[in-house]
């Protein structure tokens, strides 16, 4: 055990605090059960989001799997992945799911059969309308970007499919959504009570949309202020219509792998933004100034 500025560092296992990229905390399991038990929602796995009918899934990863299956891709087909940052790193959840059906590529080839647009961490890929000219199916991955929308409405839901994560936006342990322009894509093996649970939780938390957007942006701005005092600049600057899914900062010359291990040991979900000297941390609506100051204290202690 260590002690730094009023905080215990490296406590015994099972005595660390927890701060996830998702706003979920242990007590939310009980809150969500109550939301489910008191809900009058039916077992129809459909919700209305931004005026679009969407189907409920167990996760965003499952949503992507269902979309890829719906496209009937062949093993030698390729899915061309583009991202907001242009970074070559892609989550294994995405690449592993694609590889269940075909291959993925970071450039367009003569084997490209679909395009996946990864709106990274709440920050939108701005050239999606240009991709439409290729005449290929477009999948928008908005796992971290549920409440990030283009100010010009023409750019919203431009893809043939859009997948979302409930768990990355709401204090819930699982849940995804699929939008399809051609009609609903359903997960047929989701138990009825699980459907009701996800619908009830979605409707409850989505009703707090404006608060979620405001708090996430406030926390992102506060983290930007603190981290700039360290000389660390934010990797992305949110535009007015974007809602951060995490806080990314540039950290040249820092042992980022060591920082990842250290912070995870303290119970903080985080990782290196591989391919760059950058790092990401939680930034959600249930965080407050004290959470941010705690992260700063830990990083200061690591760097000393």
C-alpha cells in the first residue's frame, strides 16, 4: 500500500474503487432491476430513437454481428474500416466480429463489399456523405457516439445501418441498438424478459438525454483544463453537436503502457490509443470534480 495526497494507492485486491468508461456502478444493478420490475413495456424488441425505429440487442458487438449477417458477406469479401482519427488501431470487438464473416481492410480494394465508419469516442467522421458515392453498404459504428449528431441533419443516419451501445452511454451492463434503412434487423434469441429490461432501461435513461449531454461536455471541458496544466492537450475538441464518449489526451514521451497498468490497478478503466502517443479515460455523466481530481492525483503520482 502507498499513500498520496489523501488517497490510498495500490490497496488490496477487491478494495479498489471503480471508475469505468461506462457510467455503470454496482448500485445500478439494483436500480435497473427496479426499472425493469416496474415497467409496463411489452416484449416487442423495438424502441423509437430520434424518430427512428430500432431493434434491441444484447450488446453493440451483437448488433454489428447481426448487421454483417444481414449483408450476407462472403469469406473473401472485405469490410473497409474508416475512423474519425485515421488511426490504424481498431478495437478487437470490431475486427473479431468482422472476421466471423470475412476480412477487414483499412483501405478500399477491389474486394471491398461494405464500409464500416467508426465514429470514435463520440467524435464524428465528417466525410460520410462522400462514402455514399461508392455505392456500397455503409455501417455506422456509434458505440461511443449515441448522442453525437451532425448539425446538418442530412449527415445523420446516412449509413445503411447504425449500431449503438447502451452500456457506453447509460449506467447499464449491456445492451445495443440497430437501425437499418431497409427494415428491422432483429436478435431472435434475446429472452423476452431481457428485451423488456433493455427497453425499460433505454426509455428511462434516454429521457435524461439533455442532462447526459450537458454533464459529459462539462466533464470533458474540466478534464481538458486540468490536463493542459500538465502539458497534455486533448486529442479531440468536441464540436457543439458532439457528446464525448471518453476523454482522450496526447501524452508524448510518457510510458503509456505503464500508466495503463497503474491506473487499471487502481480500478480505473483506461487504455492506450494505440498507434499514437495518446491515452483515453472515462468521461461520463456520473463523474464529478472529485473523480477528475482523483485521476489527476494518480497520474501525478505515477509521473513523479
